[in-house]
C-alpha cells in the first residue's frame, strides 16, 4: 500500500526506454534494499521558481473550494481498502529522511540536552558589537525587523505584544524545539534580550509608509517599533531572533498537490504521512495557524545538486498565543468559518453558547488560552481546512501519536523551560497542559489500530512493543499469530506446518537466503490486524515490511 519513492524516480528516468525495451517489470513486493530510510539522491531542482501566496487567497480557497484529492466515500480507489494510503512511506510505513522530514526522537532517542538544544544553540546573535537593522519586518502581525550581527549573520527579530509579555516569544522557541524533535525542518530560534543601544540603522534601508511608498528608515523608526513592545524587569527588550535559513527562498508550500517546478516532488502533499500526521502534532501544541503561509521552501544543495528543502516556520501562534495577544477561545475547536455554526449563531442571535466558550483558562498573560480539559484530539481543527489533515487515516494518526507519546514528562518540562517564562506558574501550566493533551492523543489514536510497533527477531521469536500497554492506556492484551510462507513475486501466502506461536516456525530455519515469510497478528477485534513480513538473509532474519488494517 506504500509508494517507494526511489522506484518512482527510477521509473521517471527510464520512461524514454519503455517502448524500446522488452517488458520485464517484476511484480515483486519487496526489493533487497527495503525498507528504505532515506530518499534517493535528488534530481536537479535549480529550475524551481520563487512564489508568494496571499493570506486571503489561502483562506478563501481552502474554505470554499475542494482542494486536493479527498478520501473516497466508497471502495473505488484502492481494491484492498477503499482508502488512499500515505504515499511517502517505506515498506514499514515510516517516513523517509529527506527534504521534508528526518526521523529523530522516536527512532533515534534524543537526550534531554539534545531536545533542549533543538536544531542548534551555537549561533545566537553576537552581543560583541552592534546589530545593524537592514530591513523592517513587513509580513506578519507583530512588529519586528531584520538585523545583521557583528559576525555578519542575519536574523529576523520578533517581539511580544504589550498586552502579553513573553507569550509569543516563549511559544516560538518551545514549539520549534518540539517540531524539530518530531522530525521537521525548522529555523534556529533564539531568545535574546538587548537594549536600545544595541541597534543601529544600516545604509539605504527602506520602509514603506501607509500609502505603500518607500522611504528611508531612520533611528526614530526603530524607537517607535520598540515603544510598542514590552520590556523586561531590567528594562531590556526580549525577542526571538530567527537565524536566516541558508539557500534561495522559494516561498511557501501548499498542503495539497505538488510543486510542478520540483522534479523530486512526486507525492501529492495531501497524501504525505509527514503532513497528515502534522495535524496531530499541531493539535498537541495548538498550532491552529498551521497553514501554507507558515511554511517555506528553500533551494538547498546535496552533494552539489540543488534540491528543494521544506520548512515549518513561525510558531508564535501556538500554546495559547495568537502572536499579537492571547488566542481566540474558538482556537482549535472550530474553523474560522463553517456554515452550521454561522447559521446557528445568526438565527439564535448569538444566544446559543458554544461549548468551547465555557473552557477554563488560567489568568496568565504569558500563556493566553491554552487548556486540556475540553481539548479533543480527534475533533481539533486549525483555523481553516487543511487538505493533508483532512486526509488523515488511522495509521497516519498512529504514526504521529506514537511520537507524541514518546515524550516523557521530564522531557516535556525541559523543553518548556527553554521558553524562559518569568512566572513559574506559566511554565508549570504549559508543561502540565502538554502532558495531559499528550495522553489524550495517545488514548484517541494509538488504539485505532493494533498499537504494536518496534518489531524485531530476538531469541528465535518475533517480538514487539505494545505501545498502549507501555504508556498505560490499556492492560497488556493477548494476540494471536498466523505464519505464512510468502512468495515475493506471486504474493501468494502458504501456511507452513507447526506454526502457531510467536516462536519462529521450523520452516524459517530451513529456508534459503532471499525467501520471505509473513506473520499476521490479530487482537480481539478481527478488523485490526498487522502483517509483518520477514526476509531470510544468510546469517539472520530482518523485518522487510509491515501492513496495518483497521
């Protein structure tokens, strides 16, 4: 059910030969190098063009148009399930490392120091010399500017609103560290404190006035910007300095379709597991602003070949923040606009109070509206429809939920601490809310499929981890198993004799290298099964693939 990206790229390269070479395409299910954990070397994407996306267009098109390919209502698409499965995964159902995503904390456990460090912690703006303002911030809803420090590095500097000191800067830093650990490409974000004397205007810096006309930026403009941001107890200014990402800026990506100017972008975005699962991560952190405008593509290089690298950016609207203040009570509960709530409020003159309006929030200006009591992992929504989130299937949600549940209480508290809240109550509230929301995500999604993972062969048996039991979501369950000899070309399964337990059947020990076997695992619900495929090698067995049904 998964799409092997390497094979698709090879097929694209081989298309000119299709009609002059005898047809020898193999129907085999697995190849010797499965499962692949890294995308193939990229093809040259130097022809990719920069683009911009209007906020208004993005909202209107996603709200009122049907964008992307949707999951079917019947069984016409896939003969096995009727669903459109994720197509950017390997034979284990895991996402490849590459320009979209890199497996980190779940597959390669990170230490608390690694989690706190995030994407990097060694390139904060230098305070050894002045910061030169080289541009005013013209996008977004909070004041800011672009600086060059004394080391020549460039940063976008963003501030908190006067009404809610620390709310956006803490959210930006904390969430970027979580998204990095979860596998996404994010900028290096640094909390900085500085005084007015640190800044000076660069040469020939232009601003646009209220009529859109350019004019020279002055020292007074910097002072006026700083008049609209809060100061710390010591009188300094607190901000997030986001290090410029290397490469040519190509503009945002969309959550549906593909970039036609990127030869490596072959999976429709609505069918990418890393984007479908992102909806679960966004729900956890209440990243309701998870839309195209808060993404960025850059032209990077790998072994001298230009390719498109995809980033998530701007996390100021997470953890109860709306960047310019506390988030709306509606955040995460309803889209900005849908017909039913709009009509209900219209015809009842607003007398029907939605349930989210009864949520209890702390009186913590640096937190805003972030809670766990009314949070529902399954019904959480961003500000408006996201095609990838809407296409999520139970196995996509399981992939995401197991990663959320992998964060321990101590790890969550350590990451939250990097937000440097001055009020200990704010730090405590955010950490405890994340812990409760984490557990709700686990209960909602881990058991929608058989919650088994980390399959391996150990001491002559097939072993695995029952994640629901590991995380205390349910007692350990009993599972039955059926073994099969699997023909990799015909895909036929033949039960071997004497195979009724998780111990490897005798037929496997007698098998020759290159043979395949399958084990079908089932719990109390016959609809929820896992088929684990094993490949015999000269000196051991390896897990070649996993398929889940629900």
